[in-house]
C-alpha cells in the first residue's frame, strides 16, 4: 500500500508538512496520494544512517551482496500488477513498456549480482617483493578497488524503473559496496515508494545493515542540494537535463571535499546517412527512423534528434518520406505536462531559427499531454552558422541537415557538442571512404552505431553509455553495463603489508 512517506533506512517517515501529488498524464488529473517531501532533518538522518551502514556494508562479501541484489529482483517481481498499474498511472506509458522495463531492471540487478559473486571485477594486481633487486630492492605492492561511500542517486523522469529507484545507478552502487540514497523523481513517487519497499524487504531478508538504502522525496532542487552538499555523501549519480546535471556538478565541485558527479545528460545523437544509402534504400531507412524517432514518444536520451545527409533531389524525397511516415504514427502520451511543455518550447525554438522549415507535423487537436510528432529540415550552411539548432528537443522530433558535401558534413560533426551516440548509415562499397567520418565521430560520441538505430541500450560489459560533455560529466565512465560499477570505487595500494591485514583477494 502506498503511504506517501519517505523511507529513511527501514523506517517510514513524514516529518514535514510540504506535499506533492503525481499526475496521470493520460487523464491529465492529479493522482490522489499526497507525498511528503523530506525535511533537512530527514536528509541528515538518511545520510547518517548510510554512513554508519557503509562501515559494515563495505566489508560484506561479494557473495552476500549478490544475494541482496537477487533478493531485490525477487521482491520487485513479487509486487506484480500493483507495480505495473502504478507505473502506467504515473507515466502515461503503456503496460507493455512497464513490463519490459521491469524486466530490464531485474536483469540489471541479477547481472551485477553475477559480477560481484567473485572478486575478479576488482582488477586486483599483485607485484611481489624483490628484496635482492639492484640497485634498490622492490617492495611488495598489491592494488584493488574499494567503495567510495554513500551514493546519492537522482531518479530519471523517463525511466521510472530502469534508471530510477532500483535502476542501473542503484544496482551498480550497491554491488560495489556503497549504500544508496535515492532522490525519487516527483513525477513517479508512487512507483518509487513501491520499489523502495522491495529493496527494504530484500535488505532485511538478507541481513544488510539498516541505512544501506533510503528513498526520499522532494520537488525542485532543495532536497537534492541538501543531499549533494552533505559531507558524508561521497558520489552522485544523475540522469536528466543538462541544466540539472550541471547544477549538481557545480555544487559537488564547490564542496570543501569535492566529490564526483556522474551525470548522463543531453544528447541529439547525430545520424549520418550517405548519398548511396539514400539512393539504394531510402524507403527502408525512412520507415526505420520514423519508428525510432517516435519510439516511447521520443522520450529517450538516445533519440535520433539530428540527421545529416548530402543535399540532392533523392535526399529531398527521403526527407519528405521520413516526415510522412513519422506523422502517420499515432500521437502518444508524454510523461507529463512539464515534459510536454518542454517539448513544445524547445521545438519551437529550433524551428524559429533562420533557414529551418517544418517538412511535416501532426495537425489538428490532440489530447492534453500527447505529442505532435514532426520533422524539420535546414541547410548545412545555416546549421553551421547557428548553434541554437544544436539543442535537444526531448520528444518525437528530428532535424534533418542537408549538407552540401562530405567536407561540410564532417565540419558539422566536428562542431557538435559531446553526444551519447553517433550513427552511420552506409553501403559496403563505401567502407574505404568512411575513415575520416569515423575519426570525427570518435572524438564526439561514446558509442558509434553502424546501419542501425541509436535507441536501445544493451546491458553488457562492452556497452558505453556516456560521452564527452555535455553528454556526460565524465566520458571515461558508462552509466549502463557492468563497467558502470567503476564509478563508485577507487583504487588503493597496500605496500609491504602483513598477510593478516590484507583484503582477502590480495592475500598470499
């Protein structure tokens, strides 16, 4: 049952008198449960509990942390239809998406459980002593990875499960040995409370220390600011807007003890379609990309918001076909009124720029929080002259840039801000001519897709979900896949240590 209260460790708490409600985007009405926003005292209590839990949890063997993660997955599944119904009510997303995202969430938890069931992930290194080395003896040195401390995770608006309360940031931090305090997203507070209850049950069943997990609520930035500034918080995970992520990054860097903020932020994910690809399979590409642009109402960080190709009559026909196919797809509900208004405002800002024309847009009346998909087009020369066209339009929109030649296309790629993904659509006979383009993309993105779509992020060791700023605050790390555990640990070396005092994985 939803209480509307915060989880401060394993205790439900509602000390404040400020509340908020979630919204049913499809019906455009407030949901009935009021959610209590955390007070400063509750923030302090959650962090203090997490710090005390860290002293114990950091030394919990990997096999027991794995059991905890698997128990979380089991408890999420045990929520069954109650969780699915709450998800769809608060997000406007269909039940199939809810079930799929729950599956991804469970898979992530079990994947990290498998990862930490042994100590190989710590990348242990042992350099034995050489006492008779000349001219100087060599000391015994052993290196491993240890957890940073309590981690604050900011839940994402667009993934109420997989990037939220028990999502990838939480799963990887708990796997690493870090307690987690989740700042629930105000748009899906009920979903967050249900998942939090599952994590607390799992912690109690597997004997984890109280404070290993807390879930607190609050709109705006007051609660989040208090969490990031707390001296016992040692790292932050964030998925959301550039403005939100940058604000947290700046706060964390201004602390007396600066801490890392791993923020996955904005991206327009450029897609390059060669002239030969347009000539050979224009219709198939248009069909595929109309589906990718509108998938999930375009509310993915990997949505293809920018398409680059070479200007020609065939290119113009492709653009018109893409627009027609995109607007033929039934309008879908967005996550809420704020997401819808942001989509409208940012889209209007882009199409108001000189040289931009709307090629196709859904017309007529649509329901309040539904999105009118559209495609716009601009010349490469106009795009190069105006960085305002680079902004992300979070929703079912894409801007097609008609470049005058390959040189201008690469010039545009070189001038883009950092991106999560870049895609090349090309023919086999062109492979030998694509090296410069690949080189340009390597310097701008975290993942390059060939003859595919950027939407869809696999959870696996080889995934890189991050890129140069502002795609993320640190392009060396990924927010998805088993490599994301590296965000929550640091290396430590032990020199000339007695065996009795070494961590188990480094013992002789």
